[in-house]
């Protein structure tokens, strides 16, 4: 499968991997940062779902 036809989450993952590797960030730092990002976006998703169910 070419990246051109890949789902958006795959494209984003590839972009993030390239960015992190180009900046030679340590794996432990990357994983810690990704956990913070994941929690933040989970809260945003939950908030959006709660707002849409209130409509």
C-alpha cells in the first residue's frame, strides 16, 4: 500500500516518526511525550462526544 492511499492516521504517524527521528529525540522522551499527547487528545475527544450527545 502506498502512503498516498493510506488512512489519515497512518500518514500522520509516518510524519511524526520522521519528525522525531530527524531531530534525534531519545526514545524514552518520545514515549513520555506521546503519553501526554494521548491523554490530552483523549480528553478533547471525550469533551467533544459529551457536547455532541448534549445536542
